[in-house]
């Protein structure tokens, strides 16, 4: 399915499949962000074609997060049988990142990632938090991300993006036959 978002600040076109094979074609003006979205698509096994232009890196990253979150939510209209909860411990060399997800229908971000530098490869570390906040507010899920160790900012950011994708994929897995909630609504 396709989604689009056009404002005075950004212009985004997105083709997204929740249950894909990890195929991607991502074009953004921010090379490190492109690298992170490629990790997200590959390790989430999402299909993701994205092109974005915009006036400012923060606007671009936040608006891509909003649209991807919408695509995630609108692709998951039927939650019957999903695992719902998942967690992961993701290493990348010296880096170790812990991630937990609840596809809860509610939005919450716990984010304690201690990057050693504020910027790497032209990417400001605070933009990663902006992205995940925008994503989960629209995807309506609970996400906790923590760094247990790491001294390379590139590795830490990459493990956050890979790990969140992996954890979402695990939470989306069909392991049952009914809605995983006693409320009757998820
Ligand atoms: Mn890398």
C-alpha cells in the first residue's frame, strides 16, 4: 500500500508492507538516516520504498517517522493471533542494546541510550529519539530502548534501528488464534 504526506516542510512518498521480505529502496537527503531505514526494512522484513525531500533534517526525520507509524498502524487493522509482546538484546561489536515492545494500542517511549557523542556521520543522536517518538505515537505502541554498553555512536544507533525492527517483527508474529488481551479490544 502507499502513503503520502506533503506539508510546507516535507514531501514524502511511501510504499510499505508489514509482512514483506526486507526489500527496500530508500532515498533521503540524509545518508545516515537512509542507512538506518535500510536496517529497519531489512531486519523487520518490511518492504519499504521511500522518497523524501524537505527543508531541514529534523523535519524530514520526524515526518518520515509520522508516516511510517501511520503505515504500520493502518497495515495492522487485525491483531488476531499476534504475539504482541517481544524483547531483544542486540549486540553490535562493543555495543549492547536492550529493546522491549508491546503492540498495545497506546503510545509510550522509554528511551535511555547513552551515546558517547552528540553527532556521527552528520546525524545528530537526538534525531533518533525524535524518529521513534513520531513513529510510535502514530503506530500506537509501547517501546523501551536502553543501552547496556557501547562506545561507538554509529554502532549504537545502528543497533537501535536494527533491534527495534527485529523486536517488532517478533511481536507481530502470529502465535495464537485470538486477540492477546482480556479487554476484547487491542
Ligand atoms: Mn553502519
